């Protein structure tokens, strides 16, 4: 993999953390950043001016461009780290073939307009074979990568030999990796854990205690298990770090923007006010609608996810909805 040209697509905190990891293993990376002025400032100060600004980069080892097609042409591996609401808009600019690229999705959401997980969208829209599509999952906050705190990633790909090669890109002294062929399960779990993190923050804002939080998350992992089994009935261990571990860190961590978003709503913020205050994307807001719409066909029992939909989209009272939810959990 050291001979392959690797690119980051995206400019947020997660993209910045992944760039830091990749530069531990690659002599040089390519980096697509949409705004030319952001690139200029990055080069001038040696760090991302907007995200993880405590992480310094040797910009001589980074080829920046605001032209996504140039970056694609210069790269063999594309690490997609763009918030889900903007993935389709960004990829609509692509004029180059993606079929021969290894694309690693670090997106923790679905394509809202298509209601599809990212790998399915890349397969159907750009004809990328599933064997060339991988995902990054697991409990790994960008802020802790910046601090080089020990973290674990799961790399999922239908082709396990390709998953192993992709995992080698992200293995460092402070990042350990494992592989899986359960791509859809990891992707759906990554979407749903954000919904449950909103629920955890919301319940904290409503002054529910640790005992209830434990019940909430225990039921959340059961919902994930039921939902992904409805899509792909295979043996998987949802207690593993790529599933449960990701749910736990997103629900409990002070770095979780989805938890923060939920807490604001529990404290009385409207959805719009919380979004404005946050300034960053809470993926779970969009994931809630995507999972709700997908479940209209499946009819899987998802009381927590549906409660979040009622609060976020039907504008029902958080106090009343959560009180009713407490009767449905065990």
C-alpha cells in the first residue's frame, strides 16, 4: 500500500484526523478541500484553520487541490470523509471514473436524498465494485486522534484481502485495526449509533440518570441488531467494537456532537436553534429520517429511533415522548 497514492476527500475534523493517521504511514497524501482560501490558509499556518487546529502538518507532504477531479486522477485510494448531507453534492462534480479506485468511506451517515448507505450509492451511481469499497467503523473520535490517545478502528470490505490492505493504511502506534466483511452491518450501525447518541444526550438534558442511560443503550444495541438482521441475515457479533463500542463512545463521550445536540434539545432548545448553536453537523439528525423511511418497508421494532423521529421531525414534546418510551424499554 505504500506504493499507492492516497487522497482525503473532505475538510472536517474527522478528515483532518484521518489525514494525520495516513501521514504516519505515507510519505505524501493528496487532499481535496473545497474552498481555495481554506487551502491557502492551511499552507500558511501549517494546520487546518477550522478543525483540530492543535494538529500541525508538514504541508510539503500534502498535495492540496480544490479540484476534486484532479485529486481523483492523482490517487489510487480515496478516503471519503465528507458529512453525509454533502456527499451527493460533492460527488456530483466527479467526471473521472471511480471504478478502479479503492474507496474507503469514513462517512457516518446515509445519503439523505437517496436514502442509501454510501457503499450502495457508490456501487449504483459510479459502478464501483463492492470488492473495491471499504468502510471505517468503530469508537474513534477525531479529538482523541489529535491527542494520540489509543483508538481502535474496524475496516470493513467484502474482499477481506482488500480490507487487510486498507487497514494497513491506518495502523499506527496509537491506532489499532481489525477487519470485517460485514460492510452493510457496520454502515447501518454507524448511522444508527448517532441516533442513540442524540437520545442519550436528550435524556441527560431531561435529567434521566445513569441507570436509565444504561437501559437506553442496552436497548439501542438490540435495535441495531434487529435492523441490520432485517437487511442482511448473517452471523455478526454486535457486541464487538465496530458496533457496540461505537454506540458507547458516541452516546457517552464529551466529544460527541450528536450527544451535545440531543442534550440541547433536552434542555429546551428547538431543533433549529440547536443546529445553529452547534455549528457542526450532527449526523444523527439526518440518520433519524433515513432510518425511519427505510423502516417503513421493513417494520422492524425500533422504539428509540422512532421516538427520536417524533421529537426531531414531528416536533412532539421530548418530555412526553421519552416518558412514553420508558414504558417500552426493558
